[in-house]
C-alpha cells in the first residue's frame, strides 16, 4: 500500500478557514501599511544596485544566518526556530498544493521522508529552539538582552510559537491515534504525542482533534496578525534590511551636496533616508552591538542598540501623531553623540546590517553645522583645521621638521616620485609620531623606494572634521588636497595613518580624487617579502598587535601587520582576546582624540589593560592616534618601562640591521 | 535697552606658528607672512563675543570695523558669520603706515561715521605688536571714557556695568554710555563657533571699503609722516648656549669646582 494520509481528516468544514483568516489578514495588512507609511516619512535612497551581490548576501546572512551563528547558542536557537517554522510553513503550502491542484504531496516516499519525517524533525528542532530561547531570556538573562532597557515583547512571540508547535504535534498525535496510522512512527513528534491518546474512544478523538485543529489555526492566524505590531516584525524587516544593506565599507560617510542642501545633518527623524528608518525597524534588540561597543563597555551612556531602539520608538511616536521631544538632545542626548569613536564594532557585529555610525554622525552634523553646539576641545581642533590645515593647535613643529637631515624630497622639488608618502598631521606635528615618520622614511630609503612628500602643501585629509560633523570643512580640506594631488599627477600613495588611508581610499573618489593607496604596513610587508628589507636582528620577548579600527575593521587589513611581526626573529607574537574583526578601539577615533572623556573609564585604559595581561615587551600598533593613546595609558598604568608602545615601522626598523 | 556696539578687529599673522617659523623682514621691520595664515587677533574675538552676547540680550546692532589691507575682509567675514550685523573695512595706502595714534584716529573717525554708538569694544592687546595703545587713544579721540581689561559687560538701568579684571580679582565699574572697553578673555566670552548658514550668508554679504576721503581725515594725522613713534629695530632674541667643561680628577673635586664656578657666575 502506498504510504499516505487522508487530507483534512476529520475537518469537513476546512474551507471556512479562509473566511476565518480574513479578519486576521486585514489586521496584518493594516499593520504593514502603517509600517510602510512610517518608512515613507524618510528621504529617498537608492538601494537596488548590484542585485546579484545583494542576493548572495541575502542567502549568506538571512537564509544561512552566518552572522547570527557567530554566537553559538543564539545561532543554534535562532536557526532551529526560523528554519523549523520555515519547514512547517512549506509543508502547509504543500498540503494546499494537493488540495487545489491535485499534486499528490501526501503520497509515497515524498510523504514519508519529507512531509512526515523531515518536517517533523524540523518541528521538534523549533520546539527545542523555543525552549533554549526561554531559558536564556528568562533564566540566564544576558546583559545584552536586558540593557539598557527591555523594549521588546519576545515573551509573547515565544509563547505563540510554543502554542502553535505543541498544538500542531497534538493534532498530529490525535490523528495517528484515531486512524491507527501504520506510518505514524515516520512522524516522531506526532507519534510521541499520540501515545497518551491511544486508549481514548473514537468520539473523544474526533472532538478533541477538531477543537485543537481550529484552535491551532486561530493561534497561527493571530500570530500573522500580530506580526507587524511587535518585535516579530524583524522576521520581515531584517531580511529586507539584509537585502538592501549598504554595500560600502563601514568607514565611509556619505557626502552632502552643500550647494543644494537646505539643511545639514538630521534634527528630525524624517530627515533620515527611508533605508535608515528601515534599519530602525529591523533591529532585533539582540544587543550584540552593545556588547562590543567601547563606549558602552567603559561606562558611557552610548549604546548602539540604545540609539537604534530609542530612534525607532521616537519614529513610531512621531508617525502616530507626535512626540514632543527633540530628537537631538532629548531622545538622543549629547553625551551619547559625543561618546562614539566610530570604531565600527557595532556594524561588524550586527546580524542584520544595521548602521549606527551614520545615524550618529547625521545628528553630529546638525549640532556642529546648524547649532554650532559641540565640545569646546573639538571646536578648537576644528578652528585649527580652518586656520592652519591641521588639528594640532600649539604644536612647535612645522610639517617638514621631522624630515630634517634625512634627505627626504618634496614633490615640488623632486618631480614625480614613484610613490607619495602621505605623512598626515599626527606624524608631522606630534613629537612621538615624528619618530614613526623618520623610521618609515629611513626604511623606504633603505629599500630603494623612490618617494617624496608634499611638505607644506599637505593639509589634513579632513577625517576629524568629517567625523566630528563638519562636512563643510571636510570638503574644503579634501578639495584642496585633491587639487594639489591632481596638479602633481600623483597616482600612488603610501601613508602611515589609517585615518588618512580610509579617507583618501574610500572618501576622496566621490570628490574627484582617485589614487592607489597602501598603508605602510602593507608596503613594508611587501618589501620584506621581496627581500628588500631584511629584519634579521633578533628581538627577544613578547609583542602584541592592536588592530587600528580604520585599518582593520573598516578596511580589512589584518594580515600584513601580523606578517611583519612574524618576520622578526625571536619575537613571540601573542594575540589579545579582542583582535582582528573584534579588535577593541583605542578610544581616539571619530574625532574623540580631541575630546576629554569624563564619563566612565577611559577606553584607552581598558584596551591597555587587556594588552598588559599578556605582559608584552612591545605593544605594537600602526596608527598615530593609537600610539598617542597607548603612550599615555601605559604611563598612567606605570607600565611604560616594561611595555613599549611602538608603531610597526619602528619595530621593523629596530630589526633591520643598520637602519638606525 | 538696545545697544549699538562697534567692535574694532585686527587681522594678524597666526600668532600660534612655531617660534622657529617667526621671521622678520629687515627692510620693513615687520613679520614675514610666508605661508602662514591670517587670523583675527585673539582678544578681538573675545570682544566680538561680548558684543554679540550683549546684542542677543539687549537688542541693538553690532558693527565690526577693521583698518587693514584688503585681506582683512576675510576677518570681517568671520565676524559677520559669528553674528556681527555689519562690517566695514578701512583700507587706504595713505593710512597704511600710521602709528598707534594714527590708527586710533582713523578708527574713531570710522566709528563716528557709522553713527550713534553706545559701546566701542576692542581687544585688550593685539596679537602682533602687543602695545595696548590703541584703545586709550581711541577713547581720547572720541572723547569718551575708557575701561581696560574688561571681561564681562551687563546693561543695567541705562548704564553699563563692566567687570574689569585686575591682578587679584576684579572691579565692577558702572559707566554711562557711550564708553569704550578693551576686552580680555574669560570663560564667558570664548568666541563662538559660527553656524554654517551664517558662514554662507556672510560669504554673500559685501563689505564696504572706506577710503581716507570717505572719512574726511586730516592728512597730517595719518600715514608715516604723522607717526610720532618710529620703530628703529626689531629682532629675534638670540639664544646662545656655551659649553664649558669642569675639570677635576675625582667626582668630589669636580663637584667642588662646579660649585665654585657657579658661585663665580653668581648663579648660586
Ligand atoms: S561605532 Fe563603536 S563606539 Fe560608535 S556606537 Fe558603534 S561600537 Fe560604539
Ligand atoms: S542594531 Fe543589530 S546588533 Fe544591535 S541590537 Fe539591533 S539587531 Fe542587534
């Protein structure tokens, strides 16, 4: 006999299902309509480029959920629930296929292996997933879910899930028991559920089954209706957000057309693009971003999750007719806005590709350009940028002092070099970082690299101005630099500053400046591989490498620095717990180099303590700001005698015989 | 009471350049600008801030005046972007080489040409020459009182109360308007960061340039010919260092010789 079961057994009036569904559908559609209307409050945004790449990302992150699976427990529970329900939903559709189109989905091997066994196992997985979720949420209570506040209503969602799943299995069990289904054990869940009912009478079976069947249907419909009004919305909004994600690097900020703009930055929620608003609706409140945020973990009021859910709640209130609070200042406080180092950890971590940085920077833009209300120390840095083209007010150096006696040529005096060394303001004006410039210049000379510098013609790339929120100043500085670079026909650039690297590489092209740029660690790694630099002098001891955010996370350069350290004989390289993609910020990015951290612990101290736990002789970095932060923090910790903060160029210079 | 305030600002070469970059042209005996930027002299910015705050509270009008070269227009634009209502540049070769008294005379004439005024504010000392002379001379020219080193001003009962910073505290001085005050910085008058829309609006404004003729100046009181102060020389202080080895066979002997030599030089 062909394995099968009777479709809609015991449910003669199943056709009424559709009538019953109708009101629930109306409620669902109305909820979705409101949702779309909320999104349409935003500004236009183009997101449909590169369709295939978007689809690839969708499969990777919405279907296979790679980012969610980075946390094993959450990954497991989420995959079991989402795939479990997906399988059950597909099975339900397949039943409909047989009913309407006569395709025999409930017959033969397909029925046994897929419709019974596979689907049942998925259902059991979903039950397990709900179980783990309940234990974790209400038993283990991890901080990242509970703090800064519990805004979601996952409890209702999980309860609905549980009722739908359990009643589903009971219905199946009743049918198996009542029909003495010879293939019942192919549905392990249903078979188990059938056991208690074996002794029941026929009428009892039938009544109970019918009651539960309709109850199951109503709960399932209720879930559909409830979806747009609850955190369950993420089941639709999150996959949509993954599909429509920003494909650019996380370190890139979008330019404002200053000629045409009527406002600068965002002071009301409707001034964000609809894609940014979708970000808000897609947030699952998982708190992964918060867990890695250097501001939050050192006691600042900023949490990226908090920013997203506060903005989302504000958006909903505004859409419902009003929120008397100001977005900048009331909903999101100034302390929150000035705590972000733009380190990108939250972007890296978010399973659904939500981007807190541009939201924060838009509000900073409003404060800086429209209100002129921002921290005094940052004002001074920007004034210095306006007046002197660099943010190091009160420096005793000129742009070329570091190069005295080294025979470094300027482009103006050297014609066209093979490569331009973009020194950056920090290496030119900060005494400690001048040593890095010297080391790098000597290494390049030793390796026979034909380079020159712009000298007095170099300006700040504008990175601090842009990230503090002064887009106007950024565009002026960038414009001057691009004019200079293009005038000299510069094609190739090396820089020792990851911030300059990021800006020139990712942000200048939109303003008319496209150059091939490498970070000095990439160049030094190449020169070492080619044998043009030979780090042969032994360096005994332990070294650890701190990933600068704008080199690592924002631009994906992780290996060259490690290859360099690995090339030094004797040096033992130890990784900190938070390294590579999960590297922890030094605290100076996003313009916070010019901000006095008064709340909580200093980010740089937190990072330095992590490094000191490895007892390294060398704390290596590859960014002038990290170096300044570590110099300072190591002194405060009294460890500057035993642990030296060095730039990788300095480390290599020490190991290359005769280079110093 | 609404106040009409005149603020005199001067454009100077960025005073924050590294010392090694400070160069003097031996011919003109003036600092060489080179590639350095031009900024508003620091205390003049505090004066502007005081004026703008007063206007915001009392109503009235702030007019910025600068005597200088055509480049000073950028300084006046930033005054406008901070909140000055009007800006006037006085630029004429005939007055270029005036001394402090000459400049004070020109500023006073320009102030009178603007019309009625209740307050005249200047920085207490300029970022380049730093000889603190113009405010007093200017008050003299205008025939009004002068209060120096003022950090805050309040309007009260038709008068102004000026907070004058002195060595070990401050004095509060009540004065009838019009009065001139030279302004010193404190934490209430940090120059504001301008808003972008104000920067853009300032960029579009035209700044009138007044010539000597516009001010009906007495030619005998301006220019190098009228100057009563002549600069005979300007130079960078020379820093010399000499090295002298202290002799002695034992550390004790060396120490004794060192002490003796230091005493000889009257250093201990
Ligand atoms: S960019 Fe870094 S500091 Fe800013 S919110 Fe994200 S994780 Fe926190
Ligand atoms: S922004 Fe992303 S990582 Fe942060 S809570 Fe929301 S979904 Fe989670």
